[in-house]
C-alpha cells in the first residue's frame, strides 16, 4: 500500500517511479533521501579528463590506442578465464570419488590448466607492455586534457545565466576535434611539445569564438571572465578573496578618509569606502586610493564611460 494524500492505494511490486531534474546539485530533505535512490549522471571533471585524453591519444597514435583498448579487453578476459580455471580445478577436487593422487582425470586437468596459465601470463605481460607505452603518451598530453575538461564546466556555469544557453557534450567534443585536426595541419607530429601548446591555444580560441556567437552581447564579458578565472585557477594564480570582492563588492561602510569628491560629488561614499577597502586589503591594489585622490578628473572620465 502507498499513501497518496489521505488515501491508501494498492500498487504493483513491479511499479517504478522516476523523477529527473536539470539541477546540478538538487537538495532533498533527509526524509526523502531515505525513501529514494538518487543517481547523478552529471559528468565529472576526472571522467571528462580521461575522455579528452583518450581522444587526443587516439588522434596522435590511432594504432597504438587500438592496441591499448584491445589489451584492456584481453586482460579482463584473461582474468575471467583464470577464475574459471580455478573454479574448475576446485570443483574436480571436491567431486573426485577417488584419492586425488590417483585421479588421472584430475592430473590431466591440472596439466592443461598449467599450460593455459603460462599462456595467459605471457599475454598479460605483453598487454602490460602495450599499456605502459600508451600511458607514457597519455602523460605527455595530460595538460591538453586537463585544460579541455576544466573549460567544459565554464559552459555549465553559463547555462545557469539564461535557459537559452544549452551546450551538449557532443558539441563540445566537436570543437575539441576541430582543434586536434587543425594541429595536424599546422604542427609536425614529431614536435610534441609544440603540438601540445597549439592544441591548448587553438581549442581555447575555437571555444571562445564558438560560444560567443551564441551569447547575448551583455553576457560575453561574463563568459570571458569565467573563462579567465578557470584558466588562472588551473595555474594556482587565482586569489579567491579577490574573486569574492569582485562578486560581492565592498562590505565596508565606514571611511578612514573623507570622500574626495565631496558630499554631492560624482563618487558615492559607498564607492569611496570600497576603494579604501580594496587598497588596504589587496597588495596588488595598494595605492589606488591615493591615485584616485590625485587624478580625480581622469577617474571621473573613466567612471562616466
């Protein structure tokens, strides 16, 4: 029985109810969470990095990548076969009706299994060698995959700005593939370091141009800022205190020095208080307050633009 409103209703044990949401981080009460099974199909940065890495390695070394994938499948099949051999031997030992030292059938099975194990071990060694070669290539292009994967989540942020902005992973991979193809035509394959730099630069440019064509003019600067923040964060150059200040503005209300434009000037007391705060709190803006005081006319021109 299930309670709907004030009524108790019978339902089939085969009945299943699915609810989907486009929210990236939906919040539900503990009472709801214990009654449902939640599945998150949102792509993760780690998983996307691996996908982007496979794409660039496939582009650079298609034959070796095929051998790599075959090696993974072969290794999994060999592991399954080893388990089957173990189960088969254990089953014959447990069901043997004679002394195991005198069981000819068991001896034959053991000899056959021994030969198969040697063959499997050799195949696994070959597979590991192939996989190690590809892992070296993957490490060489990891910077490319990391950049591409990180920038995808900028699009996720942009999609929250306006419901019109919708970008699929397939579309995103298409831009990435174009950057890889352009690299083949412009940089020699032997120059891997230069190809890496080209892929990163070309993809960033193609992404910016492609997305800007779909944005309203008022949102292009926001997209540029988010893109810049994500790249700076990749190199540990982003000061989160500065980001918070940009997003929330100054919080100070008291002024350590009076507003240089006067009570009814072009600059409000709140704006001046924010300038004082940013000058004191952030080393990179030290001296901004005194500069504004010395060049009021120039700052007024900038302020009014």
